[in-house]
C-alpha cells in the first residue's frame, strides 16, 4: 500500500492570501531564439510556447525546480515497513510534525540522493510512523537542485518591486528562474521581448552617423557596452556581437524592428532591466542589496527536451498548423507535426527511479 499525500499548503502567502506563484519553466527564451536562429524576440507568444512545453514535462515528469511548501502525508494501515515513509521527491526537510509533536530524529533516503543534485524519497525513523495520522512535512520539494552563479549582483529596494536591473543584460533572459539570497524570482520579459522594460540610457552616444546598412557603430566609449547585450537607437533594436575599442559590431533590425539611419550624438539605450515575478515557488520576496544572482538549473536533457518541444510549438503555429513552412518560390520546409511521445518518456525515465 502506498503512502498517501493528502494536501499541500503554501508557506509564503502575500498579504492578500493569493496562491503561490509557481515557476516551473525549463528553458529560456534566448535558448529557443538561438536554436531557431531568430533575430531577437520576433514572436510575441514565444514565452507561451515555452511555458506550454514546460507544463508538458512537469505533467509527465514532475517538478524539476525547487518548491518550498508544507505537505501532509499519512501512513496507511498494514504497511510492510512502518519505519519508512515514502514521500514526494524532496530536496531538503525543514521540519516534520506528527500531529502537534515534532520529529527531530530521522534519516533521509537514499543516503546519496536518487541522483546528483536530486531528491530523497523516503524518511526513516527508529520507531514506527503512526497509521492514519497527519504527518506534516515542511521542505523543499522537487527533482533537481542546482544553482549556477551568473557572476552579477542585483539590488531591489523592496519586496514588491517588479523590475530587476543588472550590470550585464546579456546574462539574463525571459524564462529564467533566479535565486537571489533566499528568494526565487522568475524573469518574465526583457531585452526587448514582449512586455520588456525600456532600455536604460547609456552615458555613451553615437560618435558618427550611420545609415540603415551599417554593421559597425563608432561610439564615444566602447567600455559602456558588452557583447551579447541588446541596445536601442531611436526605435531600432540591435544586438551587440563584438566590442573592439570604441567600435561595436552589431546585428541590425533586432526584435522585429526596422533598420534605419541614425545621426551622430544620437542616444543609445541598453536593455539591462528585466520584468520579474517575485517570491515564486514558495519563497518570500524581500529587499536585496548587492546580492549575487544565481540561475536555477534543470538537467541538461530536460532543458534540451523543453527547447525542442517549444520550438516545435512555434513552428506549428507559424505554419498555420499544416507542418509546412515557406513557399514554392523560396522553398518549403516540412517537419513532424507532433513531438514523439516516446522521446519524452525516454528523457524522463531516468528521473522516475524510486518514485512512489
């Protein structure tokens, strides 16, 4: 007989008591743009495709990013080994209560986790878990916990600010789940994507005029820009490909904007502010001062699967769901109209070990 998960309860409600903001998104908008060789965020519905792809994976394989909450279990009657309670994949236990009594002496199993960066799925005690009694476990739940430093810091004056400004805009993308101190934040938009905050005006400006065909910009100070960032002059977005002294090699007409002529001394904006959802995945929003920014990661195979599904969703939508793109004059392309279910199962199978 299986142990029973009765219910969950969020730990970090907002003042209005609204439900937890869940951010289980397994690839970024920039990754899909790179995979499809898009010139920026040309599809305003791209994040919808990525969220949809992530939901397919979550539904079939569980939550791969950490979630902080309290979950209530019960041990059924007649369990063969009542010392061991099977639980949802758990990355860390904060507290355990049987009724009103706290359990402090316990062992998480398997001792070396299910896989590197992975969860525990059993809790063993010296005695026996009582049958048909609420067992409330507060913990960090999910199948994978790995945070990679982005090498940047961020400050947020309050726990309600929805803008996040960083010193290098090339390192963030919509679709990222960030960890800043004890808070998880979800990057909704930025770098000129749909809903992106406006760029910040750079201290540098154009040194010389350019026409709509120029691929190199001379600016007053190249040190104010970083390769990989998106800039804006007038209403045209450009991607900075390389910085060499005061010369910027750029890709023109980025983000579905039109390449245009620009005059000397024209102002240059840089996208370094991103729209974020605060306090996601059960964490509590708080103020931060020069705090290091980490990106929460998922296994490489899960990330690649999400990118593949999201890209297919986009291609299907672009073709009017016919499976054919292009035209007879320029050439046509065909692709499978459905993602093979067996491929999804094959990718997720290694992460089902030990599951109850």
